[in-house]
């Protein structure tokens, strides 16, 4: 039976930073196809560490785009799931991008990720831009 790996908070933060970097490089790929956000730059609003399964770990990154809307500011968001692999080398462990995708939901789980990643550790969340 495979022993479940446990990452420290510091390792979770590093994983989410690596995932965020990969998403940032490809942010236009995940931009929703809405004409009212053309020319707008997206940003990362939330980073969530979703767990580790074997040598694979997953982070959920929430992107947001803001646009003017009837005298107010509207926003549209998009989640991206990022899968990273832990690569063991003689000089330490490294993370390598395995996959990233827009979640495809079936009830409460992403059909592309499966049920292996069910943790929820909020690493970073920008609440300063939320209007409630």
C-alpha cells in the first residue's frame, strides 16, 4: 500500500507559486471568449493547493478579468487546474508541469482530475477586489 505523502505549508506555497507561474505564461489561453474583456489583462486572484497523489500534485488557480459595466466594475473569472509532477534528482526534488486545463465539472469533481485531489488549502487569496 502506497503511503500518502504530506507536504509542509512551505512546499504547498512553492507548488502553487510554480503553478501560478505556468498559468501566467499562458494566461491568454484561458481568457474567456467574451468581447467585453478584449484588451483587458487578467490576474491571479486565488491559489488553492488541492492535494498530492503519488508523485503528482494539483493546484487550482483562479484568474479574474475586470471590465466597465454600467458605471460599475464587472468581473469574470476562470479556474485553471494545474498538475505538477515531483521529479527526484540527485540534488533534490523539483516540480515539472504535467498538465493544465479548465475544469470540466460533474457534480462536485473535475472529470479531468478525478477524485484524488480533494484537499483545499488556500495559499493566497486576494479579497481586496471583491465587492460584497
